[in-house]
């Protein structure tokens, strides 16, 4: 047993104990709606027109609809949209406070859902590409880029994001779990299958409305 989503389970259990399963479903709807609205906002910031951004979001929801289940995975969807946009669209300077903020955020995130490991992978790909462009192709970095294009900052970010995952108390088992997650989880959430069956509810939530 790997308690890979213990923080999500604590939050959900507290909501169910205090307010009931209906409140949990409404809370899940807020997470799903937040991910959709945030994605639309990031696309608009990236320069897409409102119509194109809306069409892109609709297509994304259609393709990802099977993942919009009442389960801790929804935290990962929301936080990945937030983190990806905050890094690669907002493109912060990666000052020390900002680096610490991303590190602390991932420390919390990895205990909500192990999909956090996608973020340091994305940062590493970005850092490799920037290193190749600057060191091999001789391109000068622009101040508008992530970390102002400075390789030291980009690699520091990558290292800190990975370190934040390794700082998790269950990280040694986490990587193996992610490899096996397809077989372990199947179609339904094991965490909530018993609750759903007990109350005759479905763990699968159709559409981003999530009600």
C-alpha cells in the first residue's frame, strides 16, 4: 500500500465527515470548473482569440472527460494547468522567492497526487532545449523568457522541482507506483469505489460540470 494521495484523502474525508458526499461532489465541481476556466485564461494570455481559446477548451474537455472523476486526480489536473501556465506562459524571472514558492508548492502537490512528476519533466525538457539553443546554436536569451533565459536558473528550477518530489516521505515507492498506476487504478478510483457503491453513486462524473 502506497499512500500516494494521503493529503487529498484527508481533505475529502474531512469534507464527507463534516458536510456529506453531496458537498464533496460540489467541491469536485469547483476543482473541475477552476481547471477549465484557468486553461481558458492561459490561452487568452498566450494570444489566442476568445473564439479559438473557447474551441480549444471544449476540445480539451471532450478528450479529457474520462479523467474528470470524483477522485484526487482532479487536483492534479487543476494544479498542472496552474503550474504550467505560471511557468511557461507567465514566465517569471525565477528569483529566489519564486523558486522557493515553486518548490514549496510541489512539496504540497506531490502529496495530493503523484502526477506532479510531470512538472519537473517538463522543466527539464525546457532547460535542455534552452541549453541547446544557447550553447550549440548560439542564440542569445531574451529577458521575456522563463528565468530571463539564464541556464543556471532553469536548471536550478528543474533540480528544485525534482528535489521537492524526493522530499515526499513516500517518494521511494512513488515512482514504482506511477509505473503500475494504469493496472492498479483501472477505470474507477479505488479510493472512492467503496463510498460510491455504498451510496449507489458513480465515481465517474460526466463533463466538466462534475455534478
